[in-house]
C-alpha cells in the first residue's frame, strides 16, 4: 500500500510540475517574446510518453486552468481559451496512436527519430485543423485582436477564406 501512495504522489507532483513548466514556456514565448508560437504541449507530450493519455490530458487541464486563472486576474476574461482543450485531445490521440506500442521506439536511432517525427507532423497537422476551427468560431462570436491575427490576415490578404487562414 505504501508503494502505491508513493507512486501516486510522484505522479501527481510530476504532472503538476509539467503544468507549471508548460505555463512558463507559453508565457515566455507569448508574453515575453510576443511570438505567435504555442509551445503549450511540450510537457503534455512528456507526460504522454511517461505516463499515458489520461495523465497527459489531466496535465493539460491543469495547465489550461492556470492559463484561465492568469487571464481572469490580468484581463478579466478568458476569451474561449479553454476550448483549446480539444486541440490537446487531438494531439494526445494522434500521438498515442504512434506511441502506444513503445517497442517500435527501440528499432535503432534513425527509425525511432523518423517514427517520432512522423507522429509530431501528423499531430501538428491535426492540431492545426482543430485549432483553426476553434479560432474561426471564436472569432465569429468575439472579434478580438489576438497576437497571431497578423498571420491569419496575411493569408486572408492572399484571397484565402478566414477558415482556411485560421487553419493554416
């Protein structure tokens, strides 16, 4: 019984630490560097590698909770940021399809690298589509100037629709 409590404690502390690290990474890239890059799933993927999809999802829920708390405290609203949990679910699902058979990761450095690279590319594409739809629908309800609107408007200027611009 004592071993189970120790394992649960380590798991809980690690997931909470990963959430804090995701928040710090995201804050650095968005607030400090003012870039439209979202490195908010780095430690979620680490939790997926280490523990599994349920724990990775819990890590991201804690992260989104911290982000929502920051947005409420500093700006008074969350601007639908919690909807991006669907992007995290997409990343977890696509990545887990590749990583669920971990024996495939022990077939040499080159094959392992290509396997993980393929998982990352497919998860990124799936996440872009889901996030694009979220951006499209939240923009329809709330015309807010987001940090990354300049990218969307650049594609719109090239005669892409708003939805396609948001996905790209």
